[in-house]
């Protein structure tokens, strides 16, 4: 792993294995970072912070831009690594993950010199002449903890804004997918980032826990499951470490009968099955207005049947494997439990008899509001399809969730679209599209989907502390 600009093994000498989900075969041994390794990375980050926070904003911007250039230059190599480690199709790794990471560094490069406070005229001190303003100051050392589904992209969403604001970062990638983050961090140093400004400590939950507990970490920015996020929030409270949390979801995707149905079907397929449904914002609850239910189901079946399932490196693959045998068992378990409850499997509902961890795209019909498959995040290629009859009913159903990350709506009625976007409880809403993300658009959820926002100018507030300065400069 990369700590303070040096490749090091874990202090304990322990390792863990990362494997190819498309074959189940071992790819590499990586260090299992200990609390001592985390401590070393935090100390290096603290030291680097002293200079990085004072580096001229435009110089920081130039380095971030150079990082984007180097990621782009090595995009094919990084996409290959990402596909080997996550199993996702190479076209997704190159077309989405790498593009997202590169764009994030470019966008945040543009913001690095615009981390501005504001002048605030006072009302409470008549007779005095005051100059009052806020400074947005970097927080210090950021601990970034990342999941396995978008390893490099999610790391970039944290590293780029943190650095733009003058912070330094210790990244803890997922134990399942550490490879691209390690390589990208090496490229960041090549781009001119001071050693220690970004360290990567590989490891598992115990490594993440050591980072959260560390008293000299100013903020934890976490993406992952809701249960881990809740534990992090509890542990972080001890030191009052700042926390932002991008957690799970069970997002509603709503198709009204007046929509462009063919487009909506493609959107529902993307929402449900992109990256095998291992997407936090997957539109896994698909609400369909009753008159078009049969047409939508038939369209879903036909479209998914035509999507080749295979190893991420096979050129035609549209659906890759799930991340691990354990996760495959979990996904299949949800569907089996639904079946036992009397829920109809409209299509799919089976594992593939081949090496690797493959599950067929699946649609379930007949779930009740209490069904687990309608309420819990399955994180696999499983759509729970629910018919509805009117707008008020579907908005109430969409909001009847403990999550609130994303939502989609398909309609040709602009009034209905506005009514839905205004009333749905979600951090991100897509109208007549699904799954578009961009560094300019804030990203994050309500309810158990988390705290805070990544991306957009909001990200600057996640990585700075406002200091209010009130200066009396005279009296009238
Ligand atoms: P996870 O919570 O199991 O692990 C995420 C990361 O946290 C890993 O690096 C893991 O090693 C680390 N970790 C585990 N226990 C920890 C602890 N106690 N303290 C500190 N760190 C710990 O999640 P996962 O299975 O890797 O990822 C899937 C989840 O991530 C899904 O729930 C998905 O919805 C969510 N996700 C959310 C977003 C979003 O933007 N909202 C994006 C991608 C994924």
C-alpha cells in the first residue's frame, strides 16, 4: 500500500486476497492495514497538510488537472484493473468509472481557486463600523472509506474535492477492490501531489474502524452500507469527528402510462440491471401505471434476454458477475424468500451454472408493502415491479421507504413531473432518464441514505469549516 509516498507492507505482515468475480480466481494479495499503519498514514497526512493548505489555490488546481490528465492517459490500464477487480463490463469501467473519476478531478480543479467565504453586513451593532466575513478553511486530515461497486470513481469523489479545499486524505478502499485506488494514488504523486497528501491504506472493516477512531482525523467521508454508516456515526461521535455518509438505497422508478414507454423500458433496465444492480441508486422498486404493466414487463423481458451475461472482459458482455460468492448467495436468498412468500418471478430468478458469481436479471411481481424484497436493498439485478392506479397513490408508495437516495419518473406531462419531483423524498430525481450523474450535480440522500452531499459546489462545504470573523474597524 502507499503511505507517505512509499510502497509498504502492513506492519503486521498480514495480507488479504482480492479475486476476479468473473472466475473466482485470486488476482493479488494486498496488505491488511493495521491501526499502526493507519496511524502512520494519518501522521504523514498531517505533515503534508501544513504545506498543502498553504499551496496557492491555482497551483492546487493545476495539480488536480494534471491528475485528471494522467488518469486519462492510463484510462485503459485502470479500466482493465477495475473490471478484473469488480467484474463489471469493461465498457462500463472505461465509459463510466474512469470518465467519472477524470471529470471529478477536472471539475474540482475548477473549484480549487473558488473556495470563497462571504462578506456579511451586520444588523446588531449600530454605531460601529464592522468588517465581518467568513473564511472557508480546510478541515485537515480526511479519512475516506470507499465501497466495492465504484471503487475509483467513489474514491475520486472524495479525494478531488478534499484536495481542492486544501485538505489531505487517507483512503481506505474496499477489501474487495483495492487495485485501482492504489494505482491512481501512484499517478497522483506523479502529477506533483506532495507525498503524504494522499495515502492508501488497504484492509478490511478493522482498518476502516481504526481510521474512524483515530483522534487526529478531522472528518470521515464514507460511502457504503447503511449499517456500517450507522456504526461510523456512533464511533465518530467519541471524538466529534465530522462525518458525511453516502449510504444505501431502494429507489423508486415510476412509469406513468403517458410516458414514452420504449424509453421508459430502457430506463428501467438501466435502473435495475446496470452493473448487475450493484448500484446504490438502482431503481429497484419499479412502479408501473396499470394500463401499461404488461407492455413494460414484456419489454423488460425482451431487452434483458438480449443482454449477454459474461466475464467483464468478454467484448459483448452487458451483465457481469456479482462481487463475491457470498453476495451471490445473499441476492439469491432474497429471491427465494420472495418466492416462498408467493411472489411471482416474472423472469430470471436463477444463478448461472458457470465459474464466477452470476445471477440472471430478475423481475418480481406481487410483492406486498411488507415484503422484504420491496423494502430491503438487495444490491443485485432484481427489480420488484408494482402496479399503481393514480399519482397520489404512487407518491405515497415511493415515499414509504426508510431510504431516500434517488427517484425516477417517466411522463410526458410536465405538471405531473414537477408534482412528483417536488413531493418525492429523495436527494436526486431523474425525469425521463435514469442514473445520470455529473460532478456538477450534488449527490446524496435523505433518511437512511445518509448525510451530506458529494459533488457540485456543495462539496466545498463538506470539506471546509466556516470561520466567522468580526472586526471592528471604528465607530461613527
Ligand atoms: P460496506 O459498508 O460493507 O463497506 C464499505 C467500506 O467500509 C469498505 O471499505 C469496508 O471495508 C469499510 N468498513 C466496513 N466496516 C467498517 C467499520 N466498522 N468502520 C469503518 N469502515 C468499515 O459496503 P459495501 O458492501 O462495500 O458497499 C455496498 C453498499 O454501499 C451498498 O449499501 C450501497 O448502496 C452503498 N453505496 C452507496 C453509494 C452512495 O453514493 N450513496 C454509492 C455506492 C455504494
